[in-house]
């Protein structure tokens, strides 16, 4: 999917290095609002599981969004007691707002989140993030609707969940199976580009993020999970469902109008031999031929229907000109978007003007065929006229494709179609250049490592009394190690 202002692509995925074990590789965010009862057992259970099973350094970040109970005090106490735990306070509600804020500030290469009730079995956490660490996938989600999942929940929530995902499949053509499971992960470089495109700040945040990622061609890995419903959940089902349906309408409209710059999320292939350049084979030719043939077939049917209508009250030449004019405008618009992948309004008038020139060539070809038929037979039958027009349109179609590809939508950047732009491959480990992203209403804080520690509020001091890296080095020496704390003094 392309726009007229494509700034570049994401760099190729790479396996995260295993040698830098002292630096947190995974940041698990737990968004909370008035969860003073469940927060401490959740964090301690998650920390124990990660310490015992996760082969990389990690951190746990409590994202407190506008709690009014003792949740901030519980979070601050946990951050003071457990070095790998940090806390972040937001003064506005919204799970999506909390995730975007903390994910945008984190320096960990893999970002995840889970609900505080820990409804999802933690044994799925390592399979969730492993494809992101290896460079295989861009996002990963837990799925309660996969065939191998084991789920315990009431019939009401089961019906709502399945109905919601059917709505997503029918309206937004979503192919992922479970949008709302509170168990997801994303690579940091993808989040940096994807999150500014996500508008929702509440429960629809997950769905919008996944739909945009899927439409942009990013790889989403699904993990079957074991999941037990939390009977004390405070989610307002009716209000959440209403907000989600509004979000579906908003995203569907944005996708239909092509107003989202999803091309900046394009991800190059790795070492797939299918992506290697072949000499003398234009890039994108096969895909463009298929798209052009489909659009051309539909345009021909549309043209013949219009010709038959116009022929009822005009001569053959007039009916042919009118039908060809209307179908040519529709054909240019369809090929612009579907065949050559040009999005947005930029250049649309110029493309239509060039399309009309191509229409003029097609008009001359078809009109000349009709004139030759009339000269040869005098008063040809209507079926004969249609047969000649079909043959003439086939010849005009071939010529139209060549002119579209070489003149109207020239292939200047290797993708086929659209205006030219230059993409400089990034150096190893350097993010790809991109145009400034649209600013969201929610301000993005500085990463923890860049904030002067003594100026941070206590509840935002991520790892107790020292930054995380200093704690690891002061406790274990200067060699990077996993955050396994077996010293007697580390007992908690």
C-alpha cells in the first residue's frame, strides 16, 4: 500500500544479539487503573516467572493511568523492592494511552503488555516474544480463539468475543483471530512508526494497531493461550463494544479513502531467494498485470453496459464516446489505486488528465473500428457491433497498460507506479530515515535513561534507587549478566 509521500521503509528484521544480556531485551507493561488488590501478586508472580524462565534481561513497567486508590503506593513499593520493576504515572485514563506512552519511552527492543489479572497462562510469554527476538515477526498476539487454545469463560463473553472478531473479518478484512486478548508484543522499531498512526486511547487501541499493521504487510505471529476469565473484571462491556464499533467505522473509512500512510511501515524481505533481483524482469510486473486484467475486465463490462444504455437514444459513435469516457475515468481511478498502488489525492488530477489522453487513443481505435465496420456492411447488427468493439477494446487495453506503466504511473522506485522518491538503505543497526510522523495529542515522555534521575517523581523512578544498568553492574560486576538474583542479600 503506497501513498504519494512515501518516506521510506522499516529496516530488515534481525535477530537480537544474545551477548548483551545485561541490557533489558523485554519490557513487559502492565496497564492498571485502581488495581491495588491484584497489582502486587501479579507483579511478583510475573517477576518470578521471568527470572526463572526468560533467557534475557527484562524489565516490568507498571503503567498507572489515573488510579484514585492505593495503586500508586503499591506500585512505588514494588519498584523500590524489585530492581527490575519500574512504574509510570499518567493523569488520564485509557489503556491505549498508557501503552503508547510507556512503549514510546522504553528503550527495550521488544515491548509487551498483559492484563493485571493474569488471565493468560504465563507459559505463553516466551513463545509470544521469541519470534520478535529472532527477527521472524513484527508483532505477536495471544489468541483465545485458536484451535489449540484452552479457555474458561462464560457464554456471554464467549459470544461477544467471537461476534466482535467476525465483525472485524467482515468489515476490515482482518485475518488475525483474536483482537482483544490482553497479551501482545511488538518490536520497538515497529512501534516507533506504527503507534503515531493509532488514534484510539482506550480498549480499541489493540484492534486499530493490529489492523494497520496487517494492512501494511507486517507479520503478526499468533500464539494459542490457556486463558481463564476473571469474574471480577471491571470492564464495561456495552460501553466498550460501542466504542469498538465506532473505531471500526473510523478505521474502515480511513482505509477506504487511503488517508493512512501505511507505506512507511513497509518491511523488506530478508534472505528470501524470491526477493532477489532477476535481470530484465521489471519489478511488480506480475502483480500489476493481474490487477490490470481484473480492473480491465470489470471496466469492459461496465463499458458495454453503458454503451447499450446510451445506444437506446443516440447513434453508435456518440454512445461509444460517452461510454468510453465514463468508463475511462473509472478505469484510471481503479488502476491508480488497485494496480499501481498510488494512494492519496496528490497527482490525482494529473493522472486523470493523462488517462484521458489514453482514452483518446482508445476512442480513436474503437471509433475507427466502428467506422470501418459501417463502411464494410452498411447497417451492421448490434451483436456485430459489440463483437468488433470487444476486439478493439482488447487491443486498446494492451496499449492502455503499456501507457499507464510507462507514462501515467512510471515505475521509478522498484515497486511499480507512483511518484519517484529516493530510499537510502540504512546502515547496520541504524533506523531507516522517515518523514516526521503526525504528532498525537498525548505527549511522549523522555525515555527513562534520558531523564535526570533526581528530577523524576518517585513513582516514575523505574528501578528503585539506581538505574537498572547500574544496579546490575554494581551487584554482579561489569560483565553483562541475566538478572537472576540468587545472592542471600537479594531475597525478597
